[in-house]
C-alpha cells in the first residue's frame, strides 16, 4: 500500500507540474476508484510537499544573493581606496546579487 501511495504521490506531482488544477486531479483519481478522503489528503499533502521544496529553493537563492551583495560591498570598499575604477564592482555585482534575491523571493511567494 505504501508503494502504491508513493507512486500515486509522484503521479499527482507530475500532474501538478503539467498545469492541472487540484479539482481536475481529484476528479481523475476519484474516477479511477480511489477513496474520496484518501484522494483529498494525498493531493493536499503533495501540494504542501511541492510548496516546501519551492520555499527551500527560494531561501537558498535569497541567501546566495545576500552573500553576493556582501561580497560586492567588500570589493567596493576595498576598490574605493585604490586608484582602480570600482563602478563595475559596485553596480555589476550588486545588481546580480539583487536579481538573485528577487528570483528567490519569487520562488518563496
């Protein structure tokens, strides 16, 4: 039964990734003869698992973007004391870090 539940969970996850709605998935599983309460719980838990994975990926992106911005800050400070041009470091790397942070925020929310 556990193996069947895992395969159904993967099946539901693949349907969600293909763009089907929760109602369509539930209707399809009910038509195959599965218990209504089981189907609702399975779809609900699969959606929670999917959101948890997305949230973890988003937080990793946010952390990476923050580290990039911090490195940009340190490089800007050290470059400002030398005769080298530091706008590339200031604007380029900082912009890249901010973009990575916003990509992470899009994954979280």
